[in-house]
């Protein structure tokens, strides 16, 4: 009996192996511009996600921190559909490695690196002396 490995199956195995290898390495600060942001987020720590626009996702974590991931290019339809999915072979999602898929459109978009997110003050919020 011969085993046939399709190109898609081979690619899936290769991506899974690369993701696991990157997660094990714990990316050095040189690979991560924001030293306070991790290269990967533990899935059980993610409280919720928020679509900002076709370029930006927020990951709100349990405990109050929020991380932002900016796509290297526009993720068409993300803001309009407001829904996405991701699949990983390990219990974390990694910036610069993993992809999200826009629901109902099927286009895959690569995540950018995670950075600690600090919201800009609203125009109504005036600094009081």
C-alpha cells in the first residue's frame, strides 16, 4: 500500500512544524520590536478579539492587557464581515507566523507581530490641571 502525500497536506505539516519550532524558541527581542509583547499569545488567556479595521486586530487578554496585531497588508472584508477564524496545532497563536481566515470570504491574512496596545485618548478627554 503506498501513501500519497498531497502538496496541501505537506504544506499543512510544514506550517505546523514551523509554528511549533517558533513557539519553542521564544522569539528574542530583536525579532519583536516591543520587548513587552510576546511573540505568541496563549489561547486560554485570550478573553476576546476586536476587529478595528481591515488592517488591525485587537486581542483583549484575561487580566486586562490588550495586544494589537497589524496585518502586513489589507485583509479585505474583515471589517465588513466582522468575523474570522484561526486554526493552530499548538495552544497559542503567533504573530508573523499564523493566519486568520475571514468568515464568508475565505481569504487568509497573516498576522503581524503583537504589540502592547495603549488606546489613544479621546478628543473629549481633556487633561485637567
